[in-house]
């Protein structure tokens, strides 16, 4: 065999080897695509079937947590799950504590509601990750513990009884009646109106009440 023929044969052999390698890579890619299609077809509801709804760890787009809860049955189910989670997870940490009146504090329930959702998302197989788990342990859980201790650390159920400090109407946004005038002024002139005498008086009354509450 001449040198020229050897060169041609060697080139053909290398070309054939590259072709085999590319065919192997293509076969692997096709198998992966087939697996992805199968997975998607299984997770997609059949025609006429309702969607299964959000999975574990996913936030329901129609849900508004506890403060905006309107669906009674969904709220009952969510609350039962929350109580179970509080006992199974939250209270297992030595620095976690709950006052006897925690259910009487909507803000406390809301904090625990989203903390449970963040916990589920962190440990979920699909969106979860070790980084999310670390965030939950390092930032989310300690943050909630700190806020709850500051908000209701000294509260107890008797204070929610008639005549107690925690009774009364729900809080109102201060000077809410000024919202329309401020909106109109800002959207038309990018200027804010000067407060009226009645608004100044209402603000002073509100600020005094807030000051007394903060220094009890």
C-alpha cells in the first residue's frame, strides 16, 4: 500500500470514528428528549380533566395567604396543615416559641403560613435545592422567630378576652380619607397637597396612640 493510500485510509478511519461518536451523542440526546416528553405528558392533565393544582412547595396563584383568605374550605385545610407543620417542624427548634394566643394574631398566622410554604419549596424535588434549604435555615426561620418574639412575646390569651388589651376593632390605615386627594394630585401634578388642619389633628391623635402602645 502506497503512502497516499495509507493517508486516505487513515483519514477515512478517523472520519468514520467521528461519525460513530456523533451518532452515539445523538442517540443519547434523543433518549433524553423522549424521557422529557414522557415526563411532560404524564404531568399534563388529560383533555377534559381539571388541573391538579400547585404541587408541594408551589404557591397557589389564586391564594392570598391567611390575611386574604376567602375560601372557607381551603382555609380550613390550610390551617389544619399549618398546625401539623408547626408541631412537626417549627416547634422542633429550641429557639422557637408560640404564645397561647398565636391563633388570635392574624399576623402571626400569616408569618407561619409563608414560612411553611418556603420550607415546602426548599425541600421540594423540582424547585428545591440545598441553597434554598440553607436560606430557610439561615434567614427565613430565624427571621420569623425574631419577629414573632418581638410582636407577641409578652401576649397571652387572657388579653384577648372582653376588656383585654387585644380586644377592639381591627386597625385602620391612618388618614385613609386623604388617599383620593393625594392620588389625584400626584398623578396630575407630581405634587403632594399640604395637610389640612383636621388631618394634622387626626395625625397627632394617631401618633400619640402609637407612642403609648410602643411604651407600654
